[in-house]
C-alpha cells in the first residue's frame, strides 16, 4: 500500500537537523505499520517497543533520564540491536509512558545520532498535557486516512492516477476517464481511507467485510472514550460523537449543543468536544468574519462546524447502506451532501497547512463552505454534491470582498472548466487542486 507520507519520512531521516519524530493521527490510521515498513526499507535494524503491551519498558524511563543508560537497558531487555544511524527506534503507544515522552528531549540534546520515531493511539490527548510535552525538541508528522489518489493506487487503478497527474489545462475530462473516476469516487465514499478497510476492499471486494471493519473501528473509538480521566465526561463525549450525523444533516451545519441533548449548554459539553478534537476524531472548523491574514485572527469562536476524520467512518456511523453507491449520485447528495463536504475537507486539510474555515452572513443568508489559505492568498471554496453549479453564495462573497478574491473554487460533478476567476473542479480531481490553482492564478 503506497502512502505519500513515506517521502516525508525519508526527508526526516536525511535531515541534518533531525529531531525525534512524533506521528500524529487517529487510531488505526496506519501509523505503526508505516513506521515498521519505513524501518524495514530504510534501516539495517528496527527496534520496536510498545509501552502498552510491555509495561516493563516504562520502568527504564522512570529510573533515569540518561539516554546512554536507557538504550542498553532496552536493547538487553528486548534482545534487539540498537546502534546509532542504522537502527530505527520505534516507541509505540508512547502516550502510556509520560516519562518516555518527556525523555525525547534528551534524545535530541544528548544523543541526536539515534533515530527515534513515536506513535500512539491517543497521542493527541497526551500532547495536550504540557507537563509531558518536550516543547521544541521533536518533529511532527501528520498521518491521515488514505487520499482518493492513494485509494486508486491501492485498488490497482494506476492508469487513472497517471491521467490525473497529467491534467495540465482546463479542458473537459474525456468520458473515458470521467466515468470510471466517478465510479471509483463513489466506492471511496463507501470505504473511506482507513488502511485496513481499503486493503480488504482491494483484496476481496467484499462490501460486508468493509461494513464490519468500519464498525469495529467505530467501536474501538467508543471504547477509548472511557479512557478520559474524568469518568463523568465519558457519556458526554459519547453524546457529542453520536450527534455528528445529525449535526451534518442540517441545512445549516453550524454545531448546535442542543442537538447533542435538548437544553444542553456549551459549558457542559465543550470539554467533551475538545477531547474529540484532541484525539483527532473530528475536525473543528470555525466561521470567519472576513478573509484576512492570518485566518485565525478573524475566527468567530462562537460559531463552528464539526466533521469526521474519515468519510467512510461517517457513512457507517450515519447508517447509510453501501448499496447507495449503485443508485446514481445518491452517495453525494445524502443528508444535504455531508459526505461530500467531509471528503473535500479531508483533502484540503491534506494539502494546506492552515486549517480551513468557512464564511457566512445573515439577512439574507449566504454561506461559503470553506475558506482556505494558500500561501498568502485567501480562496473561497464551494462544494456541490451534484453537477448543479449555481453558486449565489460564492458570487456574494466575491462582491463583498473583491480585492481579496483572486480566485473562486467550486467542487462539483460538473466537468473541469474555468470561467473568469471561477474554477470548477470535479470532485475526483481534488488531490490535484493545489497544482490546478497554481495554473489558474498564473493564467
């Protein structure tokens, strides 16, 4: 299974200012597999330590912070070769050992010759605790679900990927490519990008196995909720999580606490919501009042939307049957196009460093689905689940902020075309959008 993030791991290995690496990402997104595969391909030895399976490894970090004492102890206890430069040291489930997490700064300061990479299922929660966080002493790498392009490669559709890579103008996509890409995209909505699910689909083409694997992942997440140190918060996390499909089924997808529970207030549930954000199970997208730099300066923190970490998990959580992928464009339009918005957000988050926002105004009501920052350009993005390309909100945004609107971007199932500063991109081309925007802005 090809993961594009592998290239970033190689760049980390070869960096002259390499620090211990922390892989961030939701549980079962493939962090451990990625590190083991990276070690197998790029190093002579791999020394793997799981702090959840082998609690005794934690003791070495409790007794001392001296890296040159810790390394021989780990090597002897595990029987694994550990030598500088040609061994990848993997600390898995490192959130189970705050002392090990804290010791990463000493690897950086006193033993930079060792290559150390870490992962964990709830690492985002641990990193939210300043006492255990080695500030400035680690590198981070975000691992997300497979992109649509990675899904195509996993399914043996290399020819379609080659075609997508070759698109270099705004001519319509020929039907010979448009139609199969459209069908593959519908299947991606069914599976999502969790590696195990994609692998099962690619190997067995068994929809029931896809369904069961997605359900197993959802149940694993729900068991993790109980790991919150405050037991009274556990049911609140569960309620916020279970409200996700309902939040996204509304015409106005702004998050409402009373959808979680009738009469609920922010102060009762905001900690539960933040736990899900820290665990990277959901995206939290703020409304902005104007398109300025930095985007965060224009956040309206009282208004936000939430989305799932993975479109396939959202579909399964929403109880939308996989048979919908056979029913025309139903997957794209189901519950107000929420799956399509989720898919677009995931892809934009993969390509742009700044978390997307959205823009809206009242009386009369207008809303632009996403606002992205590309370098120093602020670009409005509208998402259409079908080939209906009527975009009054995108037009109103451009009229309101003409100086800041160099380009307007619309994702839909209409064919690729550019009309003035409006670029329409078919949904299956989304992984190419940064490159296409470069072309559009230089046109």
